[in-house]
C-alpha cells in the first residue's frame, strides 16, 4: 500500500497527543484548536484505515497499531528533526564537506597552504581538492567551487562567477641560455630567439604591454614567438627554461623561487603580457552553505593580496 498521501503534520500531531496524554493538552502545546487536533488524528486513522486511539470522555488508550505507529513515528520524527537542524546549521555555521577544483599550477603553488590555513580556522569543514586541467562540470560532478582561468570559465550560463582579475605573464630565461644566445633588449629582438611555447606549435602570437613610469600598462605591441618546444603545463615550461631550452613566458608565481636562486632571470622587465582572467566559479548564489561562503571570501582575500599575482578586486557576475 502506498502511503505517499499521509500528511506529515498529522503524524506530528498524533505524536504530540500521545506525549501530552490528551487532545486538550496537546492542542494548547501546539497552539491549535482542539477540534483541529482531533480532525488531524481522525484523518490519519482514515488514511491508514485503522484505529489508533480508543477514546473515552476521561482518557485515551492506544491500540496495538497506535503503539507501533507512535514508537516508530517518534524515533523517525526525531531523526528528521536532527537532520533538519543539521541542514539549517550548514547554512549558518561552516561545516560539512566541500569539493573544489582548480588548475594544476594553482593547486601546486598556492592551495596547499591556503586550504590548510582555512581548515585551521574552520575545523568542522572537510575539503577535497581536485587538480585538473580539464573544465569539470560542477553540478554533475558535485563540485562546490572552482578556480578557473580564461574565457572557458564562463561557458555554462547557469553558474555564478566572481572575477578576481587579470593574470600577467613575464619573460624568463636561464643564465646559460642568455650566455649562449645573448639577452634580448627589445620585443623585436625577442622574435629572433628560441621561445618555449604554451599550447601552440611552432609560433605563438602575443600582445605585450610596456609599463609606464607609474607601473601601469601603456603601449601594446603584437609579436610572434617562435619555438620548437610546446608544452601544456607551466611547470614543464619552467623546468625546460631552467635547463636552457629557450625563453619562457610565465606567471611570476611559477618561477619566483628559481629567480631568487639565480636559475632564471626576468628579462625585458618593462613588458608584461596580460593573459587569462581569474575567476571563482560556483553553482548558485542562492542558499549557499556557510562553508562555501567563507571559503569564497577566504580564497578571494588570499589570492587578491598575493604579491606575485597582482590582481585587482572585481565583482560577482553570472557565468
């Protein structure tokens, strides 16, 4: 027998009647008319086609079916109440499980310490981090948050994106390469050098901006880089540049340690290449769990303040 038509409120009222020991007391506790309470129990008996309570003018007695229903309903309603309270708390207090995804490079260089600091602040939150170069489907794959770069971040119009800013690239080469091939001092001479290309074969067109005395991009020049080596990860590009394979165009955060160690040199310091925009992307703005809200704000603050990213605050937009 299907019982999908059973009214949950009627079941709650039945439980309260038994707990209170009568309809009048239950009605006062529920702040309802006694007639409404009586009708609810009657409706439940009609739906189940069984007598639950034997009534007299002075007392009530549970039938065998009534005892069984009360025992099971009492436990089940308590469990439902606990679940509802936990769900409500998830939207008020940061707790639960979060699943986030981001590009490999960011995961390797930023997210370990960032997530560790976050979990120190919110110990009731469990975090699963997925490093991937592919564009994951947040909803179908159950992700709460993604860090994304470029136009591909906005392909799904049902998502919400918080734009953090633009990532800039700089030119780097090893002392070995510069000693062997010379150091380019203009963008035009750069085109005659061997470049390590990112996701392009043979040549790559870029637009480089010259920084003014105020350290802001001024004039923009389009040039073509040429090279025999093409890679799809900045970590591979960095290692190849250290080994002297050519000049690499990379985010500063990727090679900061190598620059400090003297393994790489920032050349053409007056030029930058503005590349992909950086976004935090999530499935919906409405009814966000507290854990997602605090992680969004935490990641935004940490990434925006990082000196090697040099990002500017932007507003939340629909993807």
